[in-house]
């Protein structure tokens, strides 16, 4: 393909082999979200730019330099969504979902940020996220974290650890902000360009820097805990007790902050050592001020977002969820005269064994070449439709794994025999293979 027609930098195709891993991952995560009473909300990919600039904050990486923003044909400023929370709050308010009620919502889909592409960092990437509105206690914080822990468990992940912090309220952060400005001003010469810019506008964001050269300075920065107000401190202690009571390990990272202005109180990240600098697979926290900031009534809220590309990269690294869902049964046709019959047998099998993955050979060719294809696609069984078999009301069922035996089976018994053949160890019928660890 010529250079002019290739994908845009930082955008990727997900090819079929990989897509089946995506489907399995999404299926596991969706099932868990639903099992906790979270309901899906599907949101537009494009919003008025104001939705993001107002909620995420002007002095953030996203709004300052990462958004895909353009003028619509009628002059409105629109942006591709860089994250899901702002649109979710916008939709919940617009549709009255927050009116005298609590909400547990989840979303899934592509997000867009103009960042430097590298492993684990793309310009179009996918998130699954959850948002809970109307709950102000630490119990919902703990529930979200327990839900994450269950996700990692169900996927069979080992290398993910929870980091936890509490960043208090905007009021209580005033004093801390000044401490940070003092500290980083005293080390001005060591600050990189981004940090210098943040020093005046948003000093807490310096703590969020990804530049390894800044790590030493950040590690010595004043921690937030001394500055916390009593209510945030109490919330934080209760959350820790709930996590401990549920055997969730965590590490307090007093310099963990989020890139968004709207976070308050609880913040957390699930990090791995396996993905280099792109270590965070899931990030979340409270944003108690955002709904009001959007013009709604004060509504406490908390959510998280999982980076699906990073999660898949971690799963690949840990060697889990790898096997593709190829066909299980391949139907071959000896002779051109029976194509309609082959399709009919396939349809009857699909009726009898819903979810069974059956491929009917289309396009003719010798039986030998058809069986070669059956073998190559990884199917466990082939069914051969031929003159003699049909005359006797049967088809040949051939095992493609193990003994490779072949025998005639009456069409009325075919579904049962196929199920039995596939039911052997390690073979499952249907696409509901669930977590497929290992
Ligand atoms: P980072 O610090 O890595 O830039 P972030 O703080 O910008 O992440 P959030 O906005 O909190 O990330 O998004 C939540 C999750 O989405 C991240 O933890 C990560 O897993 C994923 N994510 C964010 N940006 C990207 C990207 N450009 N490409 C792939 N995944 C991403
Ligand atoms: Mg980022």
C-alpha cells in the first residue's frame, strides 16, 4: 500500500486474530460490570470542545496539547473525546439520570489523544470505564476497587498492584499547592519544560510527570498527607480498612495524583512492572465537584478507566488469553452437486448446537484440498458431504485431531455425534468460553 493510504500515525487496525482476544476480554469485563449492577451507557465520540475543556481543565496535558479539536462546518468547535468521564457526566445531566437517584454506569469505546505513539500509547486507544454517581462514602470506592480486583483475577493476571492516595478537596489543596510551588521553585534548575509550565498553572501535575529525569526530584517532594483535611483523612482511613477487610493489598503512594483537575479525595491506579513506562492499566478516583461544575446539583461521583491496549499487552506478556477462536467444524463437499445440501447440513447443526463455530467450504476444489484447508484452520472435525453418504441419509464425520478416524453418521444423529467428538478434553462448544486463562 502506498504511503499516502496507510493508517494515520498512532492509529491501528485490529486484525481478526487480535480481535478475538479483544472480544474475549470485553466479554469478561462487561459480565463483571453487569454483575455489580453497572449499566451500559453509549456515548458520542464527538462532543463540543467545551465539554472537555471545562471538565478536564485547561491546565492539563489533554486540553493543552492532546485533543483532536477542529471547527465544524458551521464553526462550532468540536473535539474527539479524549476520555469518557466528561461525556458521561454531560449525558447523565442532559437526560436527568442524576435527578434524585444514584447511578452505576459503564462505557466502552475508543478515545483519542494526540500523544507521541509508542508501546502502550496510541492516538486512538480504547477504554472500559465505570462511573458511580450519588454515593459519597468510601464503600463505593471499595466496591469499584473490588470489582477491578475481580477483573484481574478472572483474567488470570498476576502482575498488577494497587496504588492508593487521597488528594483531599480543592480547598484543602491550597496549602499543599503552595508547599509544592516552594519546593519546586527551590529546584527550578532541575525542572523540565513541562514542569516549568506547570509550576505556575498547576503544580500538582508536576508529580504526574512521566519524565524519568524528574523522578528523583518528585520522590523528595512534600507528600500530601500532612495537608489533608479531617474529612478526607477519615474517608481515606475507612477505605483502607474496607480494603484490608476484603483482603485487597494496596500500597499508599502519597505522590499519586491524577492528570485531571476535577479529581478530589480518593485516587487510585493499578500498575504493572511488565509494560515499562506505560505502567498504569487502570486509573480512577473521585470527582465530587464535577457535576456541580457542569451546572448540576452537587453530586458525589467516582469512576475508573481501564486502558484496554495496555491490558491486552500485559495479558500477552503473561501468556494468557492467547488462543484464537477459530472454526471448530469444517464442512467439505465431495463433488459440486451437493453444495446446497452442505449448507443445509451446516444450518441444521447451527440450529442444534448454537454457538458452535462452523465453516462451510465455499468455492469448490478437490476434496483433498478442502480437507487440507480444514486441517489448517484448526477445526477439530470435518464433515464430508458426498454422493454415497447422501444416498444413505448420512455424512462422513472425520476427526482432525487425535486418531483422525472417519465414519458415516446418519444426518439425524450428526449433531449429537459432533457434540460428543468435540466434547473431548480441551474442546468447548460455543463461543461462551469465558475467561480462557492459560
Ligand atoms: P498516562 O499517565 O499513561 O498518560 P493518563 O493519566 O493520561 O495515563 P488516564 O487519562 O487516567 O491516563 O486514562 C486511563 C487509562 O487509559 C490509562 O491508565 C491507560 O491505561 C489508558 N491510556 C491513557 N492514554 C492512553 C494512550 N494514549 N494510549 C493507550 N492507553 C492510554
Ligand atoms: Mg496521558
